[in-house]
């Protein structure tokens, strides 16, 4: 039967993605473990959410100059070379730990890993899309998010357990090991066939996908605020690093499952509808997190719903950028998206961290939900005005005498 053949073909194509997805899982496992342990360690040493928010903002600002040039660099040198350089830097980061792993070294490694990690994340969409067939880009990006989400789910618990038992050095080595595992895939993995570059002027003439970029910035700000607030909120409620990591693992698993829904949706509807669904779930998760503060299991699930909405919004926005630039320039689209993500994270992390430190986590999550709701309403209103203007122009053109 035809549907049986389609299912077998789908499984065969997904199996072909297994090596790169496994490498992405290992990389995200180490990255999530290190990020969670850094936040928890600084909180245990007396740092507030304001300090964590500022630390995240410094990471984003430190890589802003390179991010502005990253689309052009990726276009010139290719996704493979950019990803390889980022991975090599991350593999060598444990050298800093030779002088010890105090708070100064921890924050230095955290900041210095931001730019090469961004280069790696830029290359991931190109690698998974290159290994899949046309027409399944949304599903390929969803599997990328699922593999990354699985690594992110196990990372905080793994990192917290290692840190409680052996200290921070094994967690840092796990981060470097994940980068080393991904290096062969970045070197030998398939990439989409390249076509002639028409130039930025020809691309811009198609119209800038400003709604996708605005939604991407909004989702990034909310997700960065969640990343800065949730671990500190769990530690503030008396959870040790291992238990806090386990709670974050459960939450990340919920986020990972959401990628399956958004991936199937992305191959069937327009990216604009995917973005709309993601923003709606983001708003619901923000208000639910505000109401659930103080009840750890419910709070973890609610904040995970927030993360699911942010991830779905980002998937839809990335797909819109890929369709705008072309499938063979997925890495350039990812680089352009990362530049937008930087702005959102640089604003979201310190803003939410400061609100959480001053007024508590419930107020911070409520403010996040209200801001997202207002921004989404503004985007919808502007989009409707734009459609109305286009319809009026089309009607006027049709009624003109020949």
C-alpha cells in the first residue's frame, strides 16, 4: 500500500539524520549542563537574578559585533568552516580551568563560549536540512529541536549531579566532549547544494520578513528571561543542584515534545501560522508560570509551556527566513536570525532578572506574558493594516481603465 511505502520512506529518511542528530544531542547535553550549573553555582554563592541577567546580557553583547557580520561571513566562507571554527574553540576551552575554577574563571568561560556556540548553532540547520529531502524542512528542523531539546533536558540534571559529586571540572569537560563529538559531522556532513547568490538587493526586493524577525526577537527575549529566572527560582525555593537539574530535565522534555507538533505543522501550513501558534502558547505559559510560582512541579511544567511556545515561534521564524533566502542558504538565514536573537536575549535576560530580583518571580513572569501579549497584538494589527493596504492597491489597479 502507498501509505506503508510513505511511512517506510519517512523512517528511512529520519534514520539518515541519526548521526548528526546524535552529535547535536551530545553538544546540547554538554552546553545545557554547563549553563545550568553556572547559574546554580552563582546563586549558591549569593548572586541574585540581577547578576545572572547581567551575565547573560554580557554574553550576548560580547558576540554582537561578530553576529552583525556573521551572515556575510557565513555567505563567504560557508556553514561548514564557520561551524568547524566554533567547535574547535569550544574543545579548547577547558585550558582556562588549568588556573582553577573560581567564579572569575567560570564567568570568563561562560562569556567566551557564547560566540563559538553561536557559530555552531548557525551551522546546525544547514546540516540537518542538507541530510533531508526538500519538502521536509519543517520536520528536519523539528528533529533538530527534538535532539537539542533531549540534550537540553538531560543536561541540567547531568550537570547538577556531576557538580554535586565531583565539582565543576567534569561538567566543563562534558561540554568540550560534546563539541568534539560534533566536529566529524560538521566536517563530513552533507549540506544543501549551493546556487548562485543573487545579491542582497535582489533578496531585499522580495520584502523583508519583518514579522518573523519581530516575533523571533520577542520569543528570544522571553526564553532568555526564562533561562535566567527558572534555575534561580528553583534554587531560591531550596532545591539542591541535582534536584533543580532534574526538574529542569522534566521541563525540557516537555519543550522537546512540542517540537514534534510544530514540525508537523510547519510542513502543512505557512510559517506565519506557526509563529502565531507559538506566540499564543508563549503567552499562556508566561501567565501560568506567574500563577504557579511556589508550587515546584506545576511551575516547572508551566515554564516549560512557555519554552515550548518560544521554540515554536523560533522554528516558524527560522523557516520563514529560510524560504526568504533559499534552502541552500539555511546557515545564512540562521545567522541572520541569530543577530535578531541576540537583541532579544540582551534585553530579556537583564529585564526579567531585575524584575524577579526586585518583585519576585511571579511578577516577572506576569510582566513577560503581558509584554508578549501587547507585542503580539501590535504585530497582528500592523499585519492587518498591511494586508488591507495591499488589497486596496490591488483593487485600485484592477479598476483602472486600460
